[in-house]
């Protein structure tokens, strides 16, 4: 996928759901994976011509895994002239060594988001951008159906009143295949996840399930996304 197409899809979501306003200072949570690095390129490109002026801050939360290195992220941020902040934590040792969590993902996500939000506030940001794409939207809906018994997924934007921060998701119209194509075309220098449960989660199960459903029923993902788009789920109604 070209940068031009990526910017077009990103702007479609930004405009449709009013994700960016004049004067916003937006923190991007950057893990070093393909999704967050592509988000850096997308919002950096949008910032150059979008009629509403905004600023960016890149934040990486170091969970404390021994093999994690943020040098690649630092170099990319430097090349794009986006301020970069590395937040060091002991989240991984707490979860895997002290607590020995059997199902660590939920607690890890909560602690990681807390560290990211606190850093964003310290940097004067009023919004945080997550790189959740269309596949993530549908996978979350499937997880909710299977494990919670309800038709639900996350919203395009969410106001966190306790933090006075707004979470935005500008990649809602971007497919994961588009992100992979962008990564390959522009040879993004990915930082591999050092998490020991990466690839063995319920999220991975939903990802494989969606692939199977789409393979056996071409267009299934798009129809499920349309169902979400036309639903009464908070933030999605037209």
C-alpha cells in the first residue's frame, strides 16, 4: 500500500468521526510493531496538510523485558522529527516473575495503558492515538460475542474522564493486509515483540478465526464491519 492510500484511509476516519481538532497534541503509543510504526507515518503525513493543526508525541512504554531495545523507534522518530519519549517500567517482571500470571494480557494491557496515559499527560497531550485497524475492530467483536455474549467492540474515540484524555483510533478503515503491504513497501524496521505469550492469546485465536471465516466466506470481514458500522454500539452510529 502506498503512503497516499494510507493517508486517504486515515483521513476518512479522522473526518468521519471527528478525531482531530485544532490545536490537539496527540501522543502515539509506539510498540515498535508494524501497526504503530505505520501510524507514525500516517499521522506525520496527515499533519503536513490537514486543515486543523496538531502536534505529535511518540511514546514507547518499555515493559522491562530483557531483550527489548527502542533504538529503531528512536531512529525513525528522529528521521520524522517527532519528539520521542521512552518510559521505563517493571511491568513484565511484575506480571511474569512476581505474580506469575496465567492469563497476563488483560493486566499487562491495563498497566501499559496507564503508563502511556500518564506520560501523555506529563507531555501536555490531550489525545492518545491507538493503531487499531479494521481487523482489530472485527476481532474484538468476535471476542465479545464468544466470551461475553454481547455484540460489542471499541469506539472510534473514547473520552477518559479520570485522565482528561481522549483515545482516538484513526486506522479504522485500514486493513491489516494494508499495514503489512505498507511495511513491506517502505521496509519498516520492526522491533519484534519480546513477550513470551505473543501469538498464544485469545486475540490470536480471534485473528485465526477471522481468517478462516473470510477464506470460507469471501467478504465476511467487510460484512461484519458493516454490521458494526450500522449498529448502536457507542460512537459508531452515523
